[in-house]
C-alpha cells in the first residue's frame, strides 16, 4: 500500500526506507515512486520469490541430551535468500517427534524480536531415541504453505532411574 516519506536537506537526495516495501505476490511486480508535486517519478520492476521459501532456522538444542533435561532453542525467521527476516510478526507453534515432549507455548514474534527468539530451557524431550523439534507459523502463506523449520537428529538418551545417582538400577542380588 502507498506510504509517504519526507525528504529533508540532510538526506542529500537519498532516503532509505528500511523494511518499507513488502511484496505479497510471487510475480514480476512494478514499484513506482513519485514526488508529491508530480515532477519526479521512477519505476523499477522486481521479481519476487515464492513465499514458501520463507522459513525458520531452528538451532541451539544439543546433538545429544538425556531425557528429561531442559534445553534451549532458537528460532530465526529467514527470507528466501537466507537473511534474517527482521520484520517477521507471526505466531509460531513448536512440535516434536517426541509425543511426550514439553515445548514452548505458542509465541507471537513482534518487531522488537527482529526475527529471532530464544526459548531458554523451554524444551524437554522425554523419549529416548532420535528426535526432532519443528517451529511452524500458524498462518498459511499466500501460496498455502506454512513457514517451518526443524532441528533434527537430536539423540535423546534414556533417563537414569531416580535415586540411582546415575548408576544402573539393581533389580536383584544373591546372598550365599
């Protein structure tokens, strides 16, 4: 939608609109810029990437952890070219291949997050085996695909029996 920016003497003819243009279609689009008196005018054609190439990078979980141990993860929204999507404002849900996992509640990113959030000690995987954690935007993009990202290959080790001090439980013994 059209917006207005005012040039001042300090701009020396150059004004940068940070995050000022967001294209919501995946086609060749014309961007027009004009000056309020109608004297100056310019156009540029921009070929936008499919929205489905926006994604999350999920990192921070250790490659190996013990079941029941709290761990932190970071979700970073990325543009189609792999740079941080600093103006991302959406609600994300975390899921896991571990059906017993304790995960962060649905979270809404704000402009203050600048496209990245760390969930400190908010992930607890509880089932031994190889697990993954996925972050997914709750709104579908224009092309019907959701923005997602996964950290996979997390080796979850069985939890030591309680009270064992990390030692294997002894279920019987023989006295002679």
